[in-house]
């Protein structure tokens, strides 16, 4: 009898935990909001939006890496860091400075050669 009561209690607990719960999509790390609506009808649009964001992020990363490389090449050949990023273009170390992302700007430290993208 005790085994039957324990089994029924265990079965009751399992059934109580099997209730339908709405799954919430994970939050996007950049905006703290969901980038997907979770609707199968909008999935292609959500996918294309995420793909576009990933492409832009990859381009920013590549731009920052190539500008950083140009800064280091300038330092090696000139013996100092450039006074500003335009000096890289003027002395032909970099063809043309890219536009920073919307609402952002490049912040360059001529003493350390550090380049960052910061909000305006």
C-alpha cells in the first residue's frame, strides 16, 4: 500500500510539472530584446535581418582589424603612431577610412595607437 501511495504521489508531481508553458525566446545580447518574433510566417524576414546584422558586424570587425594593422605598419616604418587616422590615408597606409556605424564614431588615441568605436 505504501508503494502505491508513493507511486501515485510521484505521478501527481510529474503531471503537475507537465503543464503547458510559453517558451520565451532568448534575449539578444546587444539590445536585450528578442530579435525574433517566433512566428513561423516571419521566420524568413527574421533570418534575413539577423544575417544583415551579422554581415555588418563582420565588416566592422574587418575594418577595425585592417585599420589596426595600418596603424602598426605606420608605427613600424615611421617610428611613431599617426597623429590622427587621416594621416594613414595621406601617407598611403590605408586607402580610405570607412564610415563608422550609425550613431557611432571612431576614437583614436595617438599616444597608444588604440582605436575604438564609441557612441557619439
